[in-house]
């Protein structure tokens, strides 16, 4: 059997390309609290990091008997996008890292395409990452492998030849289920919430790193050695 060769790097968006998780969680917790859902930021990080808004809505319905309507979704989106336009920053060094990899890259995120495009536009990354895949394009979101498999298929690359860059337990599980190599990025502002790093370690990604420029070395080493790091 031919040895895997890195031919595609798949980036998650939130917490990997853009430092959005603290903004997103603050906005989401306030919106949920306003509807009477007694949830904290730590709980949201622990339960929903890397997962789709549909998963959050299902939990609100099934666990709290709260049924948010279209008005809730529109207000949430309006508040979040306003904060993004004012505050959202790219992860330090990510633009130069993408430029230096020398391998095709794409984005596969649990967020809606509109939100991904806004995030990448505000942070100046959109021209570097025109290939965008969202959980809205597949039946099952992370931790199911569907999204990553869809991205690989659309990019015409075998899953075994892909490296996924993820910050969430759900994303790491999804990448592993897809048969891909996964590197865990822990450089986002949210990386210090309780239990986060222990959960990542439990999932055994092939590498863990907290400075985005380190990805250049990690990818090249993986490409050269064809082995786990």
C-alpha cells in the first residue's frame, strides 16, 4: 500500500484561523440566559466547542424545553456579526503560515458559510482560503467525519493524505473518524478553560502546538517522515 503523502491541509475556522471563540461564547451565553437557559461560559466551552449551532438549539429544546424561534437566531447572528466586525482578529502568524506551507489548504467549519466568509474577510484571510466547507453542507456535523470527508472529496484528495488543524475535541474526533492526521492547535484565547487540554490529550492528536508558525515545521516533518510525530 502506498504511504500517505500530505496533499491537503484542512483548517477549522473558529479558534484556529480566527480568535473568535471568546466573542462567540459570550454572545451565545447571553442569548441563552435571556431565554431562561441557566448555562455558563465554561459549560458552553465544555459541551459545544466546535459543534454546530443546530446542536446547541437541539440541546435547548431537549434539555431545557426552550424553543428558540427565528427571531432568536436573527438577533444572535446580528449581535455576533457586529462584534466580529469590531473585534475579530486573526490568530497570530496564520497568514504567513498559510503562505509558507506550499500545500493546498481549505476551511472546514461547523459555522454557516456566511459566518465563515465574514470571519475570513474581516481578518484578511479570505483570498488565501477560497475553498470553504460548512457543516450545513453535510448530514452530520462534528464529531461525525462527514464534513472532513466532504472537504477531501471536493478537493480531490484521499483522506489519508489530509492533515486537519483543529482546536476542539469534537473536531479532533471528527478528523480521526475520517482517517486523517490531526494536529491540535491550542493558541486561541479560549485554550485555558477548565479541562480543555486534558480532553485534547485524551484524544491523542498526532501533534499539539500553540504557536501557528510551528505548523510549517510540523507539516514538513510529517510530509518528509510519513509518520506520526
